[in-house]
C-alpha cells in the first residue's frame, strides 16, 4: 500500500496510508436499472461555516462522547485501546485469545465509544471533505441513535450532530458512499431508540428526530434515498401525526415536517421522465386501497398509521432482542405506529446489520447492493396511504387523522398536481378512490373538515382537470344540489322572465313548458349518468339538503374558487352542455347563481351567500370581457376546437334527445314517435327502425331503466330486443361477465315471462359467439337464467339459506347437452357472483348504490374523452346569449337592493361589462334590455307635469338660477337613480350603435329633464331666421286675449313669434320658497345631469349606423309628438315644448347627416307634416318652429339634385297654409324664403320653384 506525507488538520506532519476509496452508487451518477434518471448536478462542496470541516466533526464527536460520559454506563471510560488488535491482524498476525481477551471484552461492552475512536483515526487519513466517506462519518452517530442503551439527551445530541453535518454541507452528493449513508441515516432515525425519561424530554428528542428526517429528505443529498427509505421516513412521520398519546405540539410539528417532506417528494415528479418499467406488475395495478393487504415482494410498502398503538407490546418485543435484562426498567421509544416489522424492501444486509448491533458481536460494515434513488414507487405508496386515511367508512380513522391527511394531500397537489397527472399509476388512484372519498367527505356538516375537503377538491380539479371530466361534473352537480333548498310539494321553480318593455324579473314557472318534464317517470336527470353523492336514487325527493349558513357559505366559496379559473364557464359549456352523455352543467350553474342572487321566499334568508352568487356571475362576465380584450386579433375559431355552429347543432340535438327520453319515460310510444319526427331515430333502407332505436336505447343515459326493461320485455318487441342484445361484444367473455354488462343498461322487468324472454334472447345471442363451455342454445338459456337466480339467492337479504357451490352445480347437472358444465367454469361464475353482485340499475340506494354508480362513472370515463380547456373567444357569444338574461336580472337586483358602495360598484361594473359584450357581439336586444333596466332605475321615466298652472320656484345659487321642481327634488334624493342615470348615458354614449328599442327610454328621460328645466342650456339653443340663435321656451308669455280671429297687428304677431322668454323667465304666482334641503337636492340633480354628459350623446350622430339612426328617429317621433287629433275642431292644442325640442333634434340630425339624407328625410318630414297637418289647431309657437325647421331643411339640401321634388313638396305645404296660420307665422316664413332664395342654387331658378315661391310671398303679403 502506498503512503503519502500530509499535514493533518491539527497542523502535525505525518505519514498516512492512501485512503482506499469505497464503492459508491454515485460513481455512476445515474440510477441503475432499466429506467433511470440523472441525479441533480453535483456542485462543489461549500461548507456553511467558517470553521474547517475537520474541526466541526471533531467538535461533534466530543459533544456526543461528553454526553455519553455523563451517563454511569460510560462514566470514566477511556476510548484508548478499544480497538487494539486490528493492526496485528492487518499485518498477518493470528488473532489469539490469551492476552487479547480483556481488550475483546472491552470492545464488546463499549461498541459506541469504539466507533468514535475509529472515526477519529479515519479522519486523520482524509485530506479534503469531498474524500470523506459519508457512511464512515455517520455510522458512529447512527449507532448511538439505534442503540436502546442511550438516554434521550445522548440520542438528541447525536441527532443534532447529524443534522449539522447535513445543514453545513459536510455530507453532500460528492462524498463517497453517500447513497448508503443516507439510507442508513433514514433507517436509524426511523428506528431511534433510547431509554425513556419524562415525556417532555422524550418529545424533544423525537422532535429532533423529525428535524433530521426533514433535513435528510429535503437536502441535496435526499435525492439518493431509496424508495424503501422514503417510505420508512414518511411512515414514521405519519405515525407521529396520528399518535394521540403524544402532545399536540409534537403532532403538529410532525405534520409540519411531513408537509415539507411531501413538497420535496412531489417536486421530484417534475424531473421524472417516464414511468418505471415494472409498474405494470400486479403490485401497481388498480386495487382497492381501503385495506392493508399483502404487497408483492420487492415493492415499497407503508403501513396505514393508527390513532393509537400499543407501545408496551412493541417495546417488549424489541427489548427482548437488545437488552433483555432491563425489560422492566426501560421504556423504549419506537414510533412506527406500533409496527415492529421493518420495510420489506430493506436489503438483507441492512437487516443483518441491525440484528448484529443488538448482539454486539460484529459491527463490520457489509457493503450492500447499489440502491435505486426513490421515484414513482415511493410516491405512489405515499399517495396510497394518505388516500386510505380519507375513507369515511373506515371508523378507526378519526376526523383529526383525515384533517392531517387532507392538509398533506393539498400541499402535494399544489406542488405537483399537474405532474401527478402525467403518470397513469398515480392518476388511477386520484380518479378513483381519492375523488370518491373526497366527494363522500363533502357531505359532512363539520365546517373544519368540509372547508379543507373542498379546498383539496378544488386543488385537484384545477391541476388535473383534463383527466377528471366526469368527476368534476359529479362534484359541481353535487354543489348545486346541496345548495338548492328542498322545494315544497306545491312550489314551482323560479325562472327569469322579461316583458315586452325589456324589464327583467324572477317569476314562478308555469310548469306548462313542454321541456319542463319534472314529474313522474318522465323525469329526466340533467346530470346524465353521474352518481348521487347522497346515495339515493334520482326519484328520492325526500332528501333534506337544507344546510346551515356556514356550510352553505363554504360550498359557495368553493364554487366561486372554481370560477376563478379564467376558462371555467366556457369549459363547462364545451365539455358538458354540448356533450350528449353529460348534463347541462353550464346552464344549471348560471340558473342556480342567478336565482340565488335573489332572496328566495321558499329558501334561504338573505345572507352573504347571495353576494357570493353574484360575485361568481360577475366573474364569469369579467372573464369574457378579458378574453375579448386579449384575443382581439386572434383566430376566433382555433383549429383544435369544434366550430361553434357544429357545437350548437350538437346542443340542439341533445335537447331533442332529452325531450325524447323524457317522453319515452312517460310513454314509450310517444317518445318513439317524437324521436322519429325529429330524426333522432331513423329507419334503414328497408324501413326498419330497430337498429337506430336500439342504439338510442343503449346509449341514452337519461332513460328510466325500469321503463326500458319493461319495454324490451314485451313480446311485440322481441325483434328489437334481439337487435339490442347484438350491440354488445360477448366474444371471449364468460356468460356471467356478458350478462353483467347487459343488465347494467336496464332493469329486469318484474314478470317471470318477461325475465325468461330477456334471458332466452341474451342466451341466444351469446351462444352465437361459439363459447366452448356451452354445448347448445338450450344449455345457454338454462345457464343464463340460473345466473340471474344465483345473483338473487346470494344477495337478497330475505334469503336466509344461501346456495352453495355444490348446490349450484347440482342444479345444473346434465343440462349441457346431456352432460355437466365444467366445474372450473361454474366455480368461476359462482365465486364472481358471490363476491360481486350484479347490481341492477336503480335497484339499490345508499352506499351500495353509490358504489355501483361510481363504477359506472369510471367505466364511462374511459370513453367520454378528455376535458378540453377552451382558452378562446369562439364560444363566448353563444354563452353570453344563454347567460345574459339571468345575469342581468341578478345585477339589477343587486343594484336595487345594495346597501353599500362596494355592491353598487360591482353592479355598475356588471352593467358596463354586459353592455360592452352585447355591443361586441352585436346583440341589440340585449343592449336594449340593459338600457331599459337602467332607465327604469333612474326614476326619470314617469310622466311629470312640467306645465303646472303654478310655476316652480327659482333660486339663485352662486349667480346661477335653478328651477326647484318636484322631479328635481325627487331625483336629487335618489342616490341609486343618479348612479343609474350616469351609467345609462355612459353606455349609450359609448355603444350607441348597438341600441334599438332603448332609444325610447333615453328620450323619455331627456323629455322629463327638459320640462323640469334640468337639461343643459346648450341643448336648448336653436336657430331662428329673425332672432339668430335663441332657446326653446318651456312656456310662452301669457298673450293678450285676441278679440278677433284675424289679427292685423303685425307687431303683436312678431311678439308672439319671438322667444323673449328663457326657460327660466321670471313670472308671478310661484309656490312657497323651497327649503335648503330641497335646494340641495335640486343641486344634486343638476350635478348628476352634468355628469351624464348629454351633450356628448347628441353631439356627433354621424358615427351611428343607418339602422341605429332609423331607430333613433322613430323613437323621437313616438316621444316628441302625439298624432291624436283634437276632438273639438274649435279647440286649440296648447303649446308643447317637447314637440319643439324633438323637432329641433330631428332636423339637426338630418342636417348633420347630409350624406344619408335619403334615409333620414322621410322621418324628418313625416314629423313635420304631422304637426302642420292641423296647423290651425296648433300653438303658434309650435307652428312657427315647425315652419323654420322645414325651411332649414330645404335650404340645407337645395343644391342636391335628387332632393328637388321633396323640397318643392315642402314649399307647396307652406303655400297651402290657411290664411290665419300664414298671418301668424308670416314673418318667419318670409325670412326663411328669403334665405332660401339667396342659397345660390340653380335648381331654385326653375319655373315651378319660382312660381311656388311667388305664391307664398303673395299669400303672406295679403295675410299681413
């Protein structure tokens, strides 16, 4: 052996033998085996201490040995000479018994001290920390931990030393033997033993042990731990979490450690490339994880922790092999949940080492076989055990244990949920037992357990959505079902209704809708084939689902949390509502949320739950808006998604199928007729409908299984029954397996003849597959009927004496073509039926019924396809069309009943976003409904008498005069009305192109604001031929009564025709002075009108589309002038300023949109002609303003060749005025004709125009 001269860490030069490198599994840097993955890159050692590693290790050796010497067993012991004899043997000397007997005895009595002495000698041979053999370094400390002879303080000191080695980086991935060292550390820590003292001191040691386990697994070196080691560590932590004899602090600390370890374990999934090759072994196939059963040899296994163990028993067993002479005085601490067996995956050498250490005969380290770093086997086993703790039917598992398991599982899926979904062996656990237990726990009334359960469900559904399509459907329907109060016998469903005016409300359903078949056998469950979590059939109406407000709020919070997924609602629509085999989950969710945003008189009182429903709806709207803004330039229909039109066609077909299923459940004849009429069932070329009908009956989940069985069992439907049976694939299956498949699709009828008919038909079809065990069709019929009887015999609770295998075989003797069936064949049938009942659909309730339905769900999951995440705007229009009405109803109700600004802000945002979406999707009826609802909320729609005989008082505020009207006071006091007005005009100004019928409501508001002197003055400015620009007066001056009908005083006519009074003129006879509060309310109304920015609404109409302009002009005609004629020919219509206001609006819009005058001219002149039709009965001011408006139109378009005929027609109307009217408006008419003549239009020089103008002038001159 070569040697080198080195300087020891202590500074002394010495000759050292060259260190012999030990075999390390890390030399390959990869996991051995067929399927391996690289360990994380190994970086250079960096010690987290300013002391040298040599000093640190020696300091820890001194700390442990000093603690040992405080004990009487090691007091005064000298470690020198403990290892004498080894040098001679290495030099070839024979080991004797004479002089070395004393040394041998000392070695046997002090193996722990001797280990530290050997370590000190070894440290002198190591120069660099990277060369430090990790196993040799840790072994003396591990021996102290494993020994049952040490006290708690000694074991705690040794554990602290190991933790420091890991934390400071003295032990790292570059160290030789690191893999074996880490696995030895795991084994020693999980089997930590020491003499018990007081509980507090012992728990401090156990806490230190937990910290070492955490450090070992979460550190860089934890990557090399084996599957068996990780399972041992996690089993130890779980057991301590569940040991009720431990203090609360220690159990919570153990849970915290478990969570940190689980984070490290499940983060490892992100680095695994694929599944292990051996996962297809029977150990990893789908299995029931409820019971702890034998695990295949070589597979890591964890025992399910128990709430309480028997430490006395386990202590006695282990002490008997270590220190039998102290069995009565020492209380050894072994916290593996009372399980004395080690993990079966532990190598035999490691087991032998632990056995040898108790005897103290030979502590020589035997090099074990290379270890495989942990991966899927350990992760799967950990997941299996944690899931098993959730089983609600396992009574030995307490709620505290379930809470602990849920906390750990939640962290596991938060860290690695998406990574879990990559591996089939993990997905199968989650999709089956995990989801089943979670959904059953969700029924609890314990708020603590329910809260954590719902959180885990959300985490799982969020991270593994593509693989849990049907599970998510079941859970969401469960939420809606449990949150929906039980309806009374006479109550009807509440639906959203909208009247002709666009007002939305929640009303009771009439129950007359043909699609609303909810009673009797015609009931169709919208959840399709999902099981009922309550374990009752869909017919059971007596389920009390009234939940406490606390539980209800938790359930709604969970639904709200699910809705925070940006594509949640569109995913529901795409994956469920448009899938023939799934329920209408999106529609159910929207209806539930909108209905529960209202206080239901038959349901829950108003709690925060109503606001949670509203928040969920608003979140859905907000997500659509966000997608609209984000995907502005994106392809609206990605190639990976189904075209929206095709999806809507599927939805329409689904409605027909559901309607047909409902009718079939009520009356098969009516149902089939409906299916034929709507093309769901189609006859073939020969006119036979059996093939198509059989396919419908076999694939439609919503059919009543009892009705289906009775229909198929009728003698006239024998040919249909045969076709129905031939849909199934029986080849290669045993008869009981094939019969089980058939009987899962319908329920056997009650009459024996019908049962025989079904059994015979099945047997006939089954025999066509040529089963070798059956001689002929008669034998097949007998065997099929016998299986049905055997199933009843074995599982009917009324049968006391069960049929044995011998009885069953005896009953079938000689029926197989004169011979017996093979014993193995009948035995297999008998044992299968005995252990697994053929459950008829809708036959069982409770736990058995749920388990059967759950199996059906898993079976359907294989063919239902993956869950598709729809991050696209392609379907948003269809969704919004379905959801806008209930959503708007909820928003309007929230606005109307809000008691705080936060709720008002939510409602206002909802209005804005709904308006934006309706404008974006060009849904004019939706936009109209939004505007109409907002307009109704303002309180400005009601007719007001703005022309009272007693004028409203006028006040001066800051130099401005304001009219204090009743409407102004009422509106100023209506805070929500003011907000509604601001929102209404904001959305109309921004999205006015989308409005049609809503214009009428907006114009009614403007009308009422005008007659109450609340419109901005700029909107009242009009052009006049005589006065230039003036304002529209609300009332004319009180005229001097005319004694003659034909008035000749031109100055009086001029006075009447001019606008000398503003709307706020000072007249006599006012009401009492207003109070300060009324003045303040009026100022609030004025400020609100200013905030509405009405000038912007009518400032530029050129951007409006043709259809919008037509709707606006039509609304102005309806609101501005009442065409009903006066009943008395002598009666003169009083002055109506509203007629003048909208006349000016119409003319202004027409003039500003000159390029579209052909479109607008008919509406403008129709309004004008309807006023002038009875000019002699109209107020002079109204007629005068109408004449001015007509002439302004003629002047504006006199140069347009295509408008000449229309202009000439207008001039002829003026020419044909009665003399009295001509006399009254003559001055304005002449001024307008003069302006028209100066328009420099060549068209006006035509003879017909000249003649008409001359005639007008002559009539005016004669009338004056």
